[in-house]
C-alpha cells in the first residue's frame, strides 16, 4: 500500500486536511556518491536533486511522508504516513520537519498522534542533517507525551529500519506492527558489511 491508500483506509471521508504539502528538499550538500563521480565525471545526471525529482514524478509526492489532520470514527487525530516508494521512505530534513510540525500542532490542539512508519532509515544523501531529525522529533514527542500527557501511537509496517526504528518508531505509547513486518535497526546486508562475515540464512525470522 502507498501512503495515500493508508490515509484513505482509516480516515473518515472528507475530513483529511494535509499539512506542509509544498515543503521540498534542497540539496545543501551537493551530494554525489563515489560510483556516480567515477562513472559520470562530467555529468549531473545522477545528482541527489535528480533522484528527488524522479521520485516526485514517480509518486506524486514532494517527499517520503504525508502529514495532516483528519477524523478517525469522528475523533480528530494528527496522522503521518511514510511512503516506502519514495526513496525507500528514507528520512531527510523534509520528512523530519513535517513530522515535527505535525507533532507540535497536535500538542497545541491536544490531539493524539498516529505515525505509520515505512522506512529504510536516515537518508544518506543528507549526511548529519538527516541524523539530526531523530533528536528533533524525539524532543517534540517528549513534550507531547511527557509534558502534555497526550497519546502517541506508532504503527510499524514492512520495512521499518535504521534511524526511524531508533527514534520515533519505538517511542509510541502504543506500538503496533503489521504481521510479519521486517523491523530492525540494521538489515542483513549492512550487518554483513560491518562485521565482515555472513549472517545465518533465517536471520529475518521468516
């Protein structure tokens, strides 16, 4: 399911009000991977900006999450839904900012927050800017949950990994996972590359 389908499923008809739809990513680091530099020394074709543009056209989204206010069985809620089809649902500055703004609005209006997670983790093309989103979101959630005593529900879909698992994915007052969802901090490939050895075949628990 894409993010639009996941919004349509629980939200009452004609109650969805999206937030920050015009927020888009800037390539502040002018990112190119080593392979891209080697293969396209004189080309801009594989830049981060071009990747973003491709996925914007492919998905119709500005980035890897949709946020907004709607009603669930007549109850107003703040809802954020990540979309794995947009760069693997990776969390960059826009994703982090949209989630933070959603939580802050929910706190101001005393609304429960529901986050549907689907992500490969922090977006490497934004370097430390993407990692900073973890702390920013966690700070907003602390105020929402601890100071204001408001509800936060985290729904983990497949896959939910990396910086999303390490931050707001696991901070819910209630955490719900899809059946057989792949939930981890690091995937099999990353673990093998880090440790320099093979991981057992049934590592995923299937």
